[in-house]
C-alpha cells in the first residue's frame, strides 16, 4: 500500500513563509512537465523524523477536472501501490490538494538514460558496452517483475508498461537503474480504456503491433527496450523523425541495422541480443523479459566485462556535465 507518516510539521497545502506546499510536502525545483502532470523535487519532515527528499508528481491544474486524465492518474497510483522492486521507483503517498491529485515518489539521485546519451553525444564519448548491457539487464529485471505481478486474488494482473524509453529509465549514482512512469501502463484491473485511434507511449519507442492495432502483451516493452539498448550503444536515434507518421513508417518497415554497423566495437553476441529484441514479429522476439535478461547477464559474464564499474561511469557523467546537477 502507498502511505507514509502523514503527521508533518508543514501545512497541508498552499504557501507559507514564501514556500509552496502540496499535501504537506514542500515543493522545490520543477523537474519537468508532461502532457498530464508536472513533477517537482520536494522535501518533507515527519514529526521527530529525518528530512527526506522526494518527488511530487501533480496533475496539471488545467486537467484536474478531466475525467480521463484523472482515471489515468488514479490507475498509475494503484499500480505503484502494488509494486515493490529495487529497479522500480517507489511510491510513498497519494492524495489530493487544492483540487488536484498528486503522487509522492522516490527521488533518484542520478540522470536518466536520455540525459546520459545527451551528455555523451555532447562530449564525443561512448557508453561502455558493459554499462549498456548492465543497464538493459536491470530494466529486464524490472519488467519481469512487473509483467508477472499478481493481484490480491492471486491472478496475473497482466501489467504492460507501454512507455519504456530513455527518459523513463533513471540511473542511480551507484550504477543501478530505476524504471518509472506508469502513467500509461495497461493492466487487467484498470478501468481506463484507450480511445479508438489513440496510441499511448512515446512515438519513437512503440512496437509494430501497437501501431497496427493488434493485441499487445509484455513483448511490446521488450521491443521498446531493444530500441533503448540500440541507442545506448550507438548514441543515435533508431526511429525518431520530424513527424510521427514518418516515425511510424520507420518502425514498421525501416531495415534495422545492428549496433555494430555504427559502432564496430559492439560484439556480435550483443548485436544478436539487440536484434532479437527488435524482431517485428512478436513470435520471433524474446518472449519474456527474463529471457532477454538472462542473455544479457550471460553476455557480461562470458566476456569478462567490468560490470561493477557502472557507478564510476555515472559519476563521470556528473563530472562531464556539472551544471546539470547530476
């Protein structure tokens, strides 16, 4: 269940002493704004407790009365309340303040994969092969847990993330990963239905069966992760274009070259893992995240790659981009 000690020293909402509060959480810098919500770094202090840094995700005021967005936000809170895995961002609290729903989430002290790719591009560096394989393996662990989650009745919830992308994978300073943003996730008990003709998820990371309006399952998340792994290795976008229609055509028909075509140092074994994840036919793709994760783990082990240096890699990103506050 989502929940924290709600007896805090701060006021429940509004402003006090020039500070802004939501549900008793003191808002700090704005971290980002999406189509449905805004995200803040925040602080809270339980009575006689240690001050904790968290993230407050609040539905945008203009959408507070939007029934569909409200259902999506509530659905995300319900899913997060069921999740407890080291590679998934934790949820601490859920509530309403000043007429707007908000979620309180774990604060992760590192950059996203999208940030990392941008920093490496700017400085002409590459992501170590071992780091890319390790990060993808950690995402597989998260997805395997999510895909196999069961409800209180013991039946599978059939959770599909639907938005696995570089901006939704955070790196910790210790070199681990946290999967976040279940705002468009699909699961058995969800009451949220996707409108006909409306596709959820980031355009450049969608699986072909999503675009073709075919039945979907957890294998769409594996295809999305294949795109992310390809981009970590090449530092180039695989399908993204100036407009969604061109992006969709690329996803459906563009010949996909292995990462080694752009970066010859990528070993054939890792090429094979990427290309299997990117099979357009779901039946030829990895069938489970555990299957893909096992191949990634074996690759790292058999090649003697220094998996334990990923923390140093994340810290080096911070040295390359100190102004980013990483």
